């Protein structure tokens, strides 16, 4: 054996008595392709395809689709408004949760724990049928708030409590050195938060906010208990009137599944884009 410079190729591994793969063999090299292939995506696409074919070629499903689909715009509108209001209120609550002000911090924590401690359906009834009417009465707008806006207000107030925790985690994830660097440049605490902390925090919370957007879309189905004519309420009405329960709820499942799959794919594309930007910035 030479004592001069040698490469790792000169090393001869001792004879192994077992047939197991060496410890340094990567899982990616030893795993067969079918073990990591996204079979779930094929199955979901197959389910959507079968339901779409039933709607296209079966008169019963086609009739149910025509009766249910007009509520789609209301579902999308309620989702967008609820998500927008929830993000605005959730950002304020998230900033209060990380504030040095003991009153603001505890009030925000109380709101978050209250929302997270009660089932969503109970909160929808309480907010839409008790809190919102009382507030509208106090503001002199009694009986002027439509059921749709009561539902949107309820969903916004509910999800603000969950989104507040997302913003809190994003703000606290920013390295403390970034804050100290901003303060060393002469920025005030508010300027540091606005110019340094929030841009980095918002970038970090975009993926979980996307997940909450999808969750709000699915939870708009709960608004049917308030009589809002979204796709779920229209499916319930059609099923109760025609007794076509299979047609109605399979069509409803097709609509929600298609929407959530599309949004999930868009969210994955956004996450890959953000990760690519982070790698390129290093």
C-alpha cells in the first residue's frame, strides 16, 4: 500500500458477508420509480374525469349541474371577500400578538383563543345571527345587512383568528439580527417593521395563506345553513325537491374537488417559484 497521495478509488472495501445495500447508498438510487410515482394524482384525475363524463353524457347529472352551477359565482365571491377581510384583520391581530404592548398582546391572544376554542358551525350561527345583527342595529343599519354579507362577515371573523397565528409565526421567524440591523441604521421600530420585517414575513407566510384560502373555499359550504344560495345550498334544494341525492351531491363533489385541485396546483407552482427565488438570491 502506497503512503503517497491517493484518491478514494484506491480504497478497497472489506468483503461483506450480508447482502444488504451499503450504508452510503442513497434512498433515491435504491427506490424503484413506482414507489415515488404520484399515483394519487392519477386517481384524483380519474375521479374528476368520471364525474365530468357523467355530467356531460348523463341527462340526470346534467340537469343537476345546470341547477347547481349558478351558485358558483356566489361561492367564489364569498371566498374572495372573506379571505381579503380575514387577511386584513389577521395581520392586525398578528402584529398585536408580537407587540410589546401588554394590553394589545393579551386582547389579540384572547380573540385568537376564543375563535379557536369554538366549532366553526357554532361560530357561524353566533356571528351571523347574533353579533352582526346587533352591530348593524347599533350602527343604525338594522335589517339592511343581507344574508350573504352576514355569512361573509362571520367567515372573515372566524378565519382572522387562524390567519393571525400565521402572521405571528411569520413575523417571529424573521431573524432578530435583521431587526437590530434596521435599528442600527437609525430606523424607528415602526419603520423597521414596515420596511424590513413585514416584507420577509409576508414572503414566508404566502404558502400557509394559500392553504387557508383553499380551506375558506371549502368552508363556504357551511354558509348554506344561513340560506345563502351558494352551490351547496342549491344542491340541497335540488336534492330535496327531486330526491336526486346521488346526482346532486356527486355534482357538488365534482365542483369542489375541481376547484380545490386547481388551487392546490397553483399553490404548488407558487411555492416552487418562491423557493427558486430564494436559491437564486443566495
